[in-house]
C-alpha cells in the first residue's frame, strides 16, 4: 500500500481525529455560511477576486518588478529564490550575517512549504513558533494539519500534557483559557528577545512595496516589531496591484476562512524602521520565492496561483472531513493540497492522492477566487494516466470495462448478473462487505442496487 | 543567470494597463453603510461579539483623563498608563496617573490615537511614526483608543491610503483572540484582552 492509502486508513480508524476535524471544519463552514449570507452579492465578489488575481498572474513579472522597486525605495532588501533550497539558503545567510541566534516566527505556510523550520534547525538557529497552534505543533514535533487551524487534530488533554512537560511555568487549572495563558507567558519573553522576526505575506502591494500579514492573535506584530531584523518569505503569486485591490481580497479571505468581516489584526509593513520611529526592525528582507509557481503558470495550473490560502475548500470537503490533514502527506491538505502537492513533491509518489476526491464540486463552489479544483485534479489524473503511473490492475480493469461498455449486447447481461449478485450480498438496503472490493466497504456500507437495471426499467416504462 | 533574471525571464509579458487594474475596483461589493448614521453604525460593529469592544464618549480632550480613570477603575486596574509621546496626549492633565512612554512586557494599559475608525467593520486604523510607537498596542492587556468622531469613515477604502505611507499601517478589529485549542474562543491570546474606544466629539 502507498503512503497516502496507509495514512488515510489510519486516520479513518481514529475516532478522536474524526471528532476534532468535524468540530473545527463544521464550525468554520457554519460561520462562513452566515457571513456570506450577510454579504451583498458574494458571487460577484468572487468573480472580482478571481479577475484581480488573473490580472496579476497575466502581468506577474511587471508587478513583481514594481513591488521590488518600491520595497527597495522604502529601505527593504529584496531577494529572489527559484527553489525551496535557494530560499532557505538566503534566509540562513541573512541570519548568519546578522549573528542571529533566535528567530520568532509568525505562521507562514510558505515557510512550511520550503522547509524553513528544518533549515533553521540544521543551521543551529533557535526557532520559536508564535502562533498558538504552531507553538503546539512545534512542541509536539508534528506537522500542521490545516492551513488555518494547524493543531485542529490535538485534544485539550494532549495540549495540557505538552504544556506541562515543556513550559517553564505551566497552567495549574485544566481549562483552555489557562492553557492559552500559559502559552502567552511562555512566548512573550521569547518574542521580545528574538534576534530575527520571520513571517510570510498574505499580500504584497505592488504600488507601495508593502507586505501585508493578517492574524487574529496579534502574534505577527509581536514577532516582527521587537527583533532587529524582519525576514519575509513570500510566494511570487502574493502580489496585488494596490491597497484597494488588497482590501477586496481581505474581505474575501476573512469571510471564507473564519466567517469574520476582517481579521483582528491586519498590518502593512513598508520597509524597516524610519528615522525617529520608536520601534520596528533596523533591517527588512523580503525573499520572493518561485518554487514551482512559474512552472504552474506555464503548464496549465495558472488558476491555482489565485489561491489565497483561506482553507474553505478543505472545510467543505467530504474527504478532508473524514481523514483530516495529515493523511494528505504534503504541506497543504484538502482539495488545494491535492492539486499543489504533485507540483511540489512530484506526481508519481502522489498518484493515489489525486484520486482522493469525489469530484462533488463543493470546493469549487466555496472557493473565494473560483479555482476550478475538480477540473485541475482531473488534469492530474489525465497526466497520471498518460504517463503510465496508474497501476496495471487499474489499467487492465478500466480497459476491460471500456471493452464491455462499448458492446451493449454484452454490457446489459453482465450488469444484470452483477446486480443480482450484489443484491444477494446486501441486507436492509446496504452491503456491509463486498468481495474483491474490501477497500470500498471497510469503513462504510455500499447501497444495495435496485432490483432492475436502468435500461430494463426504462424499457418497461416506455412500453404502452 | 541570477535567480531574479531567471524568474523574470519566465514571467515576461505585457506591462499591466492601469485602466484595466482600475476597472477591477469599480463599484466593489462590500457591506452597505448608511453615511447619515455613521457613528451609530461604527458603534454597532464595535459591539459585535467578533470585535467585542466597549466605548465611552468625551466632549473634549480635557475630559480624556477622567474617562480613562473611569475605565481603569471599572476594570480594577491601577491608574498606570503607557502614553505615547504625542503632544495631543501629553498636553492633557494626567494628575493621579503613573505614566510611562514605553511599554513593559506585562503592561496593563496603553492609550493610542486612531487615524480612522471604519464603520464597515468596526476597525481602528493606526499608523506608526515618531510619536506613535506600535509595540505597546500589542503588549498591553487593555488597549484604549482615542478616536475623533470626525475620523469615522464608511469603508476600508477610506483608510488613509494615498500620500506618503508610514512604516506600518495596522488595522485593529478586536482583541487578540484564538480558537486554536478545540475551537474554544479565548481572548488575550498574546496581546490585548480588552479594547476600549473613547470617541471624541469635539
Ligand atoms: S483553493 Fe480556494 S478555497 Fe482552497 S484555500 Fe485556496 S482560495 Fe481558499
């Protein structure tokens, strides 16, 4: 069995995980629904958001150059990285040049994507994750399981045990508020004493050179203002032309992610500390990271570059809600992860991941930038078929089915016999176990087929 | 070839047309705001559970210290305040208060002046500058904000976005909150647990 199948099996067998995923994703789904109902013409707003991103992607080179010029004019240093390794090398070189021993990091999926935590550890630079969920994940030495709620798979008891084992002055009371307070105490001094603050970017503003971060905890600002250096790692697709464009995207992002009108803290940083400023870093570095994005633009995945990492597609995905995020195996879970992971980690090892989708279209319906996720997944499936990555049994099975299906005089008696056999296996309308298809029925029942095939019923109904 | 040149070479294309970029912003979909009742709309959004701010109203700057003393007493806090070196604030009579102009790691309360209040979301818009440090507003438990009624504007697009930009613009729409442990909402995750807005009428 491959990695994904194993992980999905393990996830399906974990009842606590199912409750945790359902609680977070279900609440997010409900809150988004309320926010969207209250918003005037969200459908038009989605089209506008998609058009803004498409405009940027069509002119990406020019907007990146404009951003670079404005960021430099504001005093920032701009770096470019083709790959994850190049990006990490740039970040580590800056840290070393600054003599940095400690880094306070505000949650960034791009940072996870390029393996920044690992690169910092290898370089012997201390890292403190300041988003509460990322802090939990760091203490547990695990990977995020959701792009908005990275620790959604952890129970309060697990968090309590972690904090008691690792915090200097842990909570005494077994309440979630007391646990959060313990993290506040633990993290505050580390943020104030870090040499470098690190963040991603939710948006890069081309006409001002500003970098926008959004958080509900305010941890980005506490991580990025006190240290003497601020390093941003951002995907090149994060550009928007101007602040009003960013405002439209922010309205879409907050509602789609958490159902809020706006995140609690939205900050635009334009260069380092100015003359007379009482706080802020002495230096600001922005690393613009490609890592497969230009390739996506060239090879039919440009629409995926619209993604604003809101998490709505996974919150509404029937597969994600059964297996959670870790089963996907890559940095990004859910439907967007199923499209992105083959770009980042290769198609061959992720062949079964691209099939982990019912193509029900729910993700596309809720995506604030109208990414046709099922179509993009189907594109991967086609590629996998064309490149001969599908297993021989699957190719032979489909070949046989195609051969029979194109011969109606054979297809009809075969399906009639198959249905009769399946009806014998079913009880009270459901089949609990299906020989040769155990994978289907191991975690769910299959509906018992109707007594007659569609064609038989159709012919009967037409008979006068 | 440098990484920059290699990336840009693959992204070559026509320069963006400003008119096309502007056209994407015509009549944006956004929550309606009645400009005739701007202050009431702003206060209604401030009171939403997602923003969860309290408010008070003063008629003039001379009344500000009394309003802050009233708030701190109500919260059971001492009259200790981190006050930024803004002459509009330092000119007030702070008799009875212990003041300091930089925040301690466990600062109880900070006062700051917002450049705008946004009725659409209940957001407060701040800018950094020599008299407006940023860090205290994220460290203190009580974030107290002075906002002139005339600075309330309908939409986020009315934030001061044109002209010379400060090092940082930051928009505050509530307190530091988290739902990271079992989805339970906790206030004061890292920064302020309370947000109190004082509207200045004059
Ligand atoms: S694909 Fe769409 S719904 Fe999913 S995270 Fe990206 S923007 Fe959000």
